[in-house]
C-alpha cells in the first residue's frame, strides 16, 4: 500500500505461533468464575443464542483459524487479532508462492523456504475428518461471485477437487442438505462455509438473507451435516472478547500466553474509557466487530474533528469499542515499481484443527 503498510502476508508455517485451545471449552465456567463478564458475551453482535447447547461434530467448534501476528520494535511477536469465523487470505499466499517459484527459482531453492502447497490437501483431510461417513461429500459454500473473496473460494474448491456451490445449489430435502446435480439430488456431508453466521439460514438467523439455505441449521443441529467453522464461532471474532483471551488461557491452562496480546483498553471499563478519551490522539481505536480497516481511528493520523466524532461514538456505545497503542511494525523489503521499499508486516498463520493440529 502507498502508506507503507502491506495489509496481509500469510503463511502456514510461522516462525512462532501459539495455538489457543481455550475456545474449545464450554464458556460457562469462565463466566461463572468471573474470568469474562457474561454481559460481554451476551452483548456481542455475533452472539447467537440458537447455538447454545449444540454439540458440533467431533466436538470441534473452530476448524480453521487465522491469527494475525505482528512484531514490534523490540522484536517480540504479539497477537493483533483472532479471526475465527471465516478467516480469509490463504489463497493469495499460495498464488504468491507459485509466482515466486516461477520468477526466482534459484532464490527459492537456495533459501530452503518451507513448502505450503499441501495446504489444500490438509484442509480437505480436516474437512473429511469431521464427518462420520467413510467417503463424505465436501463442498465450499460461497456467497457468490460478487464477494471480495470469491477468488479464494473458487481457488480452494478447485485445489481440493470439490464442488463450489452457492445457495441456489443447495436445498434441505428429507432431513438432509442436498446438492442439485445433473443426475438429481446428492447428499452433502461437510460444508466449508464462507458465509457469516447470521446469513447462513434465513429461517433461524437473518430472515432477509438471500445467500443462505433455509433450514440448514436444523439439519446441522441433528448432526446430519458438518459445518466449518461451526455457527456461533463469530462471537470469538469480537475484539472485546479478544482482550480476555490471556485470562482464558491462564484460567484453563494455568500458564501465561506464549504470545502476548497487544495491550488493549476496553472502553466499557470505566478506567479504560477515561484513558482512551484523554489519549485518543495517540491510540488506535477499533469497533469490536469490524474488519479490514473499517470502523477504525488511527489517532496520530486523524484530525481533531475525527477524534471528537469518535469520542461521541465511544460514549454512545462503549461496549462496541476497544483501543490499542500505536505500534511500529517490523518491515520486509518489497518490490515497488523499479525499486525495493520496506513494508510493514501483518503475518496471518493458518491453523487447522481436525485429527490433530496443523499450522
């Protein structure tokens, strides 16, 4: 980007990564013991009451995780955010690697870069694992060609050798999710869904959704189809809940997180709110459920008017905002036109959780 920031560099083999199993546990205990206030969970935009009490296939809620890692001036890694609903971007990493191999084969050979071409194979293995059928039918569910990540949806489907489908291709019939084919209906066992939770089923969630499959959630509840990631995992994308993850790790594992979070101020907590309002010019303020740079104020680059407007937004709904200090991120050289320039790095490793964990 022209501002010197490369939004995403992705890798399936980061130098350092911590896998956080805390999300695999029932949240009831940490609420009961005061590790995270119940109001934080229940007030989340992505909290879905219909998902409470459901046991997903193989008891795995989060199959695919994209955790954003950054490195500051001191050389230490930090977790910037967790992406646990529909993490995106892995296809661009794979395509970039292929171009690198074609353009600079000697560099790739001499530097012994770890291979990543097996990611689609590992992804398919994981998706098959979460079904109880011996030869499950797997599909990738896309919102459609106008979605910004459609290239990735089609790329991964092609690489895995499975069908890419949208809502028009699937129907709930006789208690199963079925795919329309030229030979009639075919039962679908596993759906890698690239649709946000609330748009997945207009009968259960958002009734205005045109990209979901009516009745699919009832089939899922009965265990007749597996969904990756499981519906309801969007609550863990909430940036306020992210701030509590180190406390979750300490509670469940009795140890500190291997990789620290970025220092985060929770605007619904009075002391943090006071600090944020007084120091907003030096902080990065984020909406709890936005992504891709939306709903964000970068204090040092903002005007007084923008800062005052954000203060009003925060005071109107403190629960919906967090703030973090500005961090000077590490850089890598990138070819820009005819010369090399440093670009900031946000590293997104991908973690697959099925019959074991793959990073």
